[in-house]
């Protein structure tokens, strides 16, 4: 079994039901280039949960992953840039987000079964 690290991130959507429905529709069939970019960056699994207009994403990553590497790879990938621009129409930064930050890394404060 692989030793994976897990990260939780959060982001808000524009608080409009039609917009949220469109965002969810896009995520029913992610572009194959986006899926490839996730795997190429060392992400083994990603899940996004939604309540109201709040999103929560769990990333499970292997030892080759770093946020810096993922950011560099994304910046050089026109299809990822196209996807991110499209998704930003539906997303809004959290009030605590830094300038230019979308998804905000969360701190784990509890774990039932530490490995």
C-alpha cells in the first residue's frame, strides 16, 4: 500500500443556484487533460464536496507531489489555464485568501485513526 499524504482545501462558489448547478455539471465530466495534469503532478485521488456555495476538496498525493511543482506545471499547461479561467467564473476567493489564491489549504485539527 502506498504511503499517501492527504490535504484538505476549501473555496467558495458564487452564491447563485444556476451558477452552482453549472459548476457541478462541469465536474461530472472533467476534461481528460485536467485529469492527466492531476496524475502527472503526483495526485493519486481528488474529491470535491459541496454544501451551499462552499467547496471542500481532499487531495491524496504521493511523494512526488508539491504545491509548488503543481503550480509550475499548471502555469505551463494551456489547457489547465483554460480550465482554471472557466472555473473562476463560478468561484470566488474566501475572505481570508491571499492575493491571487483560490483554494485555501486547511489545517487538520482532528483525526480519529492516526496511521
